[in-house]
């Protein structure tokens, strides 16, 4: 626990369980979208899948993770129509 206190004093925090679940969920959906985009040769779906897999590394707030993830998922679904 001493290491955890030292990290928190440096301003580093562990992500919440909801953040981890969201990051895994959107990463898996992104992988599926990436593979689907490659199979159907849809560049937009491919790049949206890449974005879904990568963006959790750039977002630190849980609510923002879900908002951006939902928007990217909606983009993938709209591109498939």
C-alpha cells in the first residue's frame, strides 16, 4: 500500500473498474469493426475500428470514454448501412 500512496502523491491514479470494462468493451468492438472493414474493404469502418481500439489511451475520464466510444460505435453502425 505504500507504493500506492507514493503514486497518488505524484498525481497518478488507478482507473476505475467501469473505465476498465469500457476500455475492454470498446477495444473488442473496435477489433471487430477493424476486421469487418478489412473484409468488406470499407476504409471508414476500418479506421473507426482503429480509433475505437486506440482512443482509451488518450482519454482519462470515465464519462468521456463512454461518450466518445458510443459516438464511434454509432459511426461504425451508420457506415455499415
